[in-house]
């Protein structure tokens, strides 16, 4: 658990860095993900360098993918065909 604490804290520090689009005709927000260059800045500002920074970045990518799966759940095949 302690190995992941830095990753969780860095992920939470990235909460304002999400790329999102607002459709001009309305509809739900389209979440695209985090800005990788800004995520790197957050990691380094938190004092992490080298291999540890790389590990944290990889962990944030896993958390980002999980969040995006919640924001945009897969469409069921039967619903897509309608």
C-alpha cells in the first residue's frame, strides 16, 4: 500500500488537468484523459525523479484508464446496433 501512496497523491494532484470537450449542441462532457506533460510536472514538483517518477507515471496511467472506463462505459453491442 505504501508503494502506491505517492501514485495516489500525484493522481489526486492532477485533478484539474483532465482534457475534456463540451459538445456545442449539448450532450455529455467528453473526457479524453490527462495531459501527460503536465502530469510529469506534477510528479516532479512532488519531488520524484528517475525510475520512481516513471513508476508513478505508469501508475497514474492505470488509474486514468480506470477513470475513463467509468466516464465512458462501453456501449453494449445490442444498443450500438439500434
